[in-house]
């Protein structure tokens, strides 16, 4: 993986390719480009300044942390989905919610 600095016309906060962070609103971005594989040399994502500060080993650690958190989240969502299969959901309709908001 190669990280290169590129300029952009879109000064917005982009999600980081490696962690849950975002880039700064700046006209310069650190761009991740694989050095092998089907997408060799292509822009696959942007890298936030915290990952740049962490350095190459820190970037790898942050990707693993993101993967671990995603696995934990997926497990929690699977548990919730399975639990909801066995019980009804007693919820107001959207219309009831909108009417309640209108009466505030
Ligand atoms: Zn990051």
C-alpha cells in the first residue's frame, strides 16, 4: 500500500480508509493506493491525519482495531436480529409519531 499526497477541489471531511476517523477539511489529502492486486495504483480511499501520525505500524493496528469493532458490532446486530425474530415489536406507527411531534 502506498500513501501519496494529492490535491483536491473538494474541501470536506472524507471517511478514513483505515480507521473510523475522517480527513481534515483541506485541499491536500493523503490517498491510499495499493501497490499490488486488481486495483493496483488506484485510489481506494483517503487516510486521516491521526493514521498518518500513527505511522505504518500504527495504521496496521488501527485497521485491526476497526475490524475488531466491526466484528463486535456485527455480532451484536446478529444477536439483536435473532432475538427480534422470536418476539413482536410493539411500536407506534409513523403517523402516530408525526402526530405526537405536531402536538409538542
Ligand atoms: Zn484514520
